[in-house]
C-alpha cells in the first residue's frame, strides 16, 4: 500500500473516533484525535495505563502550538529551531484537548513531527494526533512494527501499512519540561 492511501484511510478512522497503530519519527505509536474524549479514554484502556499519566500529542507545525497551549514561552520556539532530531516539549496550560489527556498539573507534551506520514495525517484531519508508544504500560516501546504486541494490534481500528517493513531502530524522543519564563528541565535525554 502506498503512503497516500494509508494517510487517507488512517484519517477516515481518526475522524470517526477510531484508534490507529502507526509509525512515527520515533517509535511505533497508538493514536487518536487528541480532542476526542472517548477515543483518548480508549487508548488509556488499551495500554492499561493510569489516566493520571499524560500522553503527548503530535502537531505538523509549531504555528499550531498556541491553539493548544495558553502561553508559549519564546524558549520553546528556540528549542524547536535548534533541534535536529525529534523533541517533546511539555508546556503548561493545555487547552482545547480531551480533558483526560493533559497531566494533573494541566501540562501537555507536544512534539512537532518531522515524519511525512504523521504530518499528512494531521493536515488531513485538522486536529492533533495522540502519540503514545504502542505497548502495554510498563513494557518496552516498540521501535519496529514486529515488536508491537498482538494485544495492541487487536485493539487498533486501523493498522498502518506504511513502514511495517522498515528495520531502522528508533528510540523515544528526549523530553524537556518548560517551567515558566525561559526555564526548562530535561526529563529524558
């Protein structure tokens, strides 16, 4: 299947409230419409993840961050501009997202994806994409499609074909948390 066909099908499933299993610029992810409360709750159930643990969202461009975060410190744009690999930034003051998605302190992790498939899906749907590693909570994150458990595969409404035969090992992104002003803390290198 060609990437464009996968984008179209994945976008249809996401728009109808479904869950997709898909490749990202880091590990294989499980995702949904980040504004759809029922879909987000389903991901927590599939992953057997405590809903007090936030999941991150993917955006296709940094220009969309202010729509989902109340205040975007200048340092965020500087960090995005200087990184040459995937970077997740945790912002305070999440807004316009499913209420179960942000952390208890109201923060949300956002990564501006460089992956062409993810960018196209986000453009086609018009909403941010939840991106949580495609594993049961506590298990290893799947770098390759072959590492995704049958349990996760069985619970996805659509499994993306694009890059299933890609054997390039990828790892989760570093995580930086913004703490007000231009102060930040590195949570994962």
